[in-house]
């Protein structure tokens, strides 16, 4: 059983800095082990550019994966070939295999046919439980799904169901908060929410880019009215305005920080937005790597309606763009 997971987490001194993405596959792992399946976990980590690099080895987080999932984890330093076969054969009851970073091979991101066959040939079934990579057409996401009988894991199913609620089953007033960087990647989802939500609050670097580029929005889109230190964070008037809108919402979607939150003095806007979300009675859905980091730091994961593992995937899904990883399972 090849189980595609997303262990692409921040690593510091050989330890995973975030647990949420790793824990997301826990239900699927437990279910498969209960069915006496031999499970191999497949993931990427960082951008090793198609060649082995110890900095991006999944071997360094074996201990974290084991403690977070609550199962014994055996690691092998490859994801194809005889090492995989031998690793599967050696698995004892209750153990899972963690394969080496699939991006150590250039064939992963290129979705190379020969590499895909090598990746899939040691398995009988493929399960994708990594919503956060489903916007990518890559060997371990779509390639294996086209070769093996394929299924969606429990977490992937939950992600799709929650995204559909946000798109089609939401309660008004509905508010979207879009921050972070790269206006070109976030403009489609801003336009989507501009069409159906009551308010769209724009912050972070994308607000600066929208202002500088004089992007035209309708009256539902609210941009910052003041800033801190050369637009490094939203200012107090904007915080008050955004907080009032958030407090009155019944549905909240949030992706991306309000400022350069990595520096403490520019994290206030993001922190105040989180406080307003937590104080609201609204259903909240939050996603995006940096936003997850904020939630984990504030121990707020359990206080949010649904936390998505997807950053780019969340934006792509909500924008209505193709999701190759999901399409390949149909």
C-alpha cells in the first residue's frame, strides 16, 4: 500500500517544527494497519532539485513522525527499487515504512513515466491523503494513481468536503481574509470571494502589491488604510476595522499573514486578526503554511472550525482551477 502523505514541514536542527501536517494522515494510517495492510508513506520535503541532499532527507524526522502518529516507523533511504521491497517484507505488525524524499529523483516533479512505474511497481494499491499537493501533476500524486487502483484517504476527503462548504454551503455574513505574498497567485481567489462573499479583507504584501498595481476591486474588497514601518504590517485603524468585520461574520476563511510576522514587532496585525477570529462565533476555515505556523504557535488549532493543510492547493481549489491529484482518483 503506497500512501501519499505531506510531510513537507519546517525542520530545525533535525526536528519537525510543525505537527499538524504529519498528524493529518493518522486516521488513514490507523485504518490501513487495522486492515493488516503493509503501509509505505511517500512524501517530499523542500526543494532538493531532483537529487539527494541530506538537508531534505525525511530520515531526520522519523522520530517526530513516530511520536505524532503513534506507530513504529522504519525508514529506508530510497523510494524505489529493492530497498523498498525489502523494507516492506521486513515490516512487523503495527509498523509503517517511511520512504526517502520522492523529490530526490527528478522524475517526480517531471512526472516521468519510467520513474512513475518504478515508484508504483512495488505496490498493489495507491491512497492519496495529501490534499496539499493535489494541485500538482507529479509522479507520486497523479502518476501512481493512473497505474494502481487508487483511493482518497480520510483527510483528503475531509478537505474536499470542507472546501465545498466554503464555496457553496456557507452562512452569511461571509468574510475572506487573504494575506501573505504573491498577488498573482492570490488574485483569482480574491476575485472568487469578491463575487460571493460579503467582505474580502486584503492584507500582507499582496495588499501593497494590489495598491501599487492599482488593481480594481468592487466595494466588498477592503484594503488597509494605515500601516506600520513602511508597510511591514497593518496599522491600528486597519486592525480595528478588520476586527469589527470579523466579529460580525458567520463564515470566515483565512489564508496568509497580515504582515512580516516572522519579526515580532510586525506580528501584531496577524495576532489581532487571530484574536478576532477566535472571538467570533463564525465557522472558520484557515489554511496556508505560514497561517498554520501562527495557529500552532498560539496553540489555537483546536479552536478553529477546520484547518486545511493546503496553502497553494486551497487557493487553487477555491479558485475553481483544476486539481490533477483529485481528478486522477475519479
